[in-house]
C-alpha cells in the first residue's frame, strides 16, 4: 500500500509556509516562499501553487498517496464554501473562492480554515495542548488571532467564523479597531498596539532609550525593539508590556469564566516578551475570573511557533480526508 501524506500550508501576509506532513504530525518536507501580496492576486495564487507543486513533486505517486491540502489563512474564512471573506493581510484574496480554484487546478481535496484556528489544532495535535480537550490558542502578532478547541473539537460556529478572541471588546470607549468596532483586545495586545502605544507615549514627552540620539526613528520601531529595550531595562518599554498584559488578562478572564478552559496557549511575536506581560496578566485573571476555573487553567507558551499554522492545516487535511474517504485518520 502507498504511504499516505498531506500538505499543510500557512498562507500569511508575508510568507507562505508549507510542509508535507505524516499521519502523526511528522514533517516530511518543508518550503517557504514569499507571498508577494503587493504583486496582486495572480502572483499570490501562483506562489501558492508553486508551494503545492514543489512539495508534492518530492513524493513519487507510485509510493505516496497525497490525501489533500489544508490551508490556514488570515481573515474571516467561510470554511464550508472555501472563501476568504475578510483578509487584512492579503486583501487581494477578499471574496475569492480559493478552494474551488485550487481543487480545479490540482484535482485534490482542499481544506481551508482561519490561520489561528489551524494554530489551535496544531498545538492540540503535537504542541503545548497535546491531550487537552478545552483550550484557547491566542496569537499576539500584527493582530490578535484566536482559535478555540472545545470538547476536543475546533469550535467553528454556524458559519465557520468563531474564535475571534482578538475582537472581544475590552474597553467600550477604546481606540478604533480594523474590524470596525472599538476597544477590541487587538488594539491593546497586538504587536501593532504595543508600537502604537510607544509612539503615543513618546509624543506625550515620555523618555525611552529606544528613540532619539542613540536610538531609532520613532516610525521604525518594532515590537521586537521594544522587547529588546525592556530586556535592557527601559522603563517605558516595560510599562507598555505591563499594560498590554493587563488588557490581555481581562480578555483571558472573560474566556476562563465563559469556557472553563484547561489551557490558554499564547503564540506570535509578542509572546516572546512573556516575562514582562505575564505578571499583570495573571493578576488581572486572579481578580476577575472565578476561583475554581482560574486556578485550574494553565497559561502556556506555544511549542510550535511558526510551525503551528501549517501543522494544524495538515491536521485539518488528515481529519477531513479521513472522513471523506471513510477510514481512520
Ligand atoms: Zn476589532
């Protein structure tokens, strides 16, 4: 019998990360190509096709059976239809039926879901949430993404758009958010938010070693720079991570009360600054959440890092292909 495998792909605003993945989550081959979203839809689709072609060409069809391709993409994904409906990172694909397009091109089952949903699946499959049935995965990147595993399954909601932890309202009077609302968790706890807060504080006259004579231009500062400055003892940078952790703690306290989770797993670039934001996060959870679920929940760092998305997408492909073909995944 031929050996089975799937492809898992993380379609991001900057890079397309793909891998051939075995039944137990082993990575058999991997490839990264730039997304080149500024070059238009055709270029993005061409790069995506290239990843699928290159990875599958490494496995002879005589010996290997490609069951399907799972894709995680940023935005609101109409998962049943295979349509990307609101993608802030790749607006060129807005409203596009990616699944139909790729199924026609490759004659393979294509499975599409939100990137953070895939991250949650990846962490549950082979990462920090292995063996857990109730967890939230939160990515602290350019935005704040989220995925929920409840009762052992990805919680998708009636249209497949569930799990948008980053769009929970934390402050009704807060700053405007990309989603059209205001005061969402995303405007407080994303990389973008930390950078915006630094700019606001510097404009107000707050001092930081990050900008000025020895430092960078204010418009060039990244969240990673702010983390580095915090490590070097910069007081403003440390304060901003405490603030960011406080808002994140409010959001997580809501999740804990609502869902009684076994774990909350944090990934994305800002999670690197863990030591600076976790104390205020925990304090907020302790003050706001019920005692029993607050004591029970484990706050964990992602194990899989940038691999979480494509591994979860691969899991999706394994699971769905198994359902469709009628054998055990
Ligand atoms: Zn929002």
